C-alpha cells in the first residue's frame, strides 16, 4: 500500500485542453511527482456536467493531502463553475465533519498584464479554505497569461523562466509542508512581456479579429453613449 502523499489539481479553465491554467498546473504536478508525490488532475467544467463526475471530484478532493486550484480570473473572481464546485466541496466537508489536515493552494492567471488584478480572487480562495476547513497555504498570481496561450511551460520559451522558478519553489514548499514562498509569489508576479508590448499585441489581435468579423470600422462605436 502506497504511503506517498497525494496532490490533486483542479483545472478551472472553461477550455478543456491547452489552457494556461492547465499548463501551469501540469508543470507543478510534474515537479512534485518527480519528488515522490502521487498526482491526479480533474477538469472542473467536465466533472461538473454530471452527478457522477462531481461525485468523483468530491471523492478525489477528500482523499488528497494537498488540493491545488489553477484557474483564470473572471471579473475579479473565479469562473462560475469553479465557484459552484468550491461551494459543493465546502458543503460536503461540513456534512462529513472533515478533520484530517489538508492543504489548499490556488494559482490564478489573468489576461491583464498586472498580477495584482488577481488579489480579490486569491482572497476568495483563502476565505473558501477557512470555511471548508482546509489549511490555506497561499496562492500565486500571474498576469498576462495569454502570452503562454496553452503551451507547455517548457516550450513557452525564456519568457516563462521566472514562472518555472516560481513553480519549482512551490513544489519544494509542498514537499516540505510549507506555505507558498514569498519568493515564488514575487517571481510569478513578474510580467511575461513588457506591459507596452503586451498592450500592443493585444490591440493588433483585437483588430484582426474585428476584421475577420467584418466590423473593423465599428470598434469605436458607442451605441449606448
């Protein structure tokens, strides 16, 4: 019978594959697996579709020693399916009167270039941990996540070197039973690309999309002004 500690990753992105959330979370899983932990991964949007899927998710959460949520920022908060899933986890744990120590870590990425945009979402995660009886180990915030665009962290180039270092530090902390290191938080918060360049690339992308939809000349329209 295995005595290795188990870590469960919940991917909270609406994209089932090739999301920045999955890329970040999967890299972390690889690091802790290489250090001897058992790992598992569940996609929230897929599991939440059926009662059996949600039941399996709740069971996996209860059996994990460490529960990690990786998800995108949605209007200063978490995606609706993630919020509902966290609510169900909290309800389930109260019904079962869970007493075993389990840790919770959150990693939130956003399309904004500033990592600080995710502060409220991480505060929500911390509150959830308290209400659900998890030991809150802390969280990481990444800005400009679209620069990763669902590619694996290893293949995203030099721009993600500080992301890798942050996740490596987090993996070490998880193995040692320590909270998210301050150095990891600072490294993850570093911009992937300069802010002006990120804004320029985003502007070009929106204009190309508008052109493809035949509304490039209507970008400045203010129908509700």
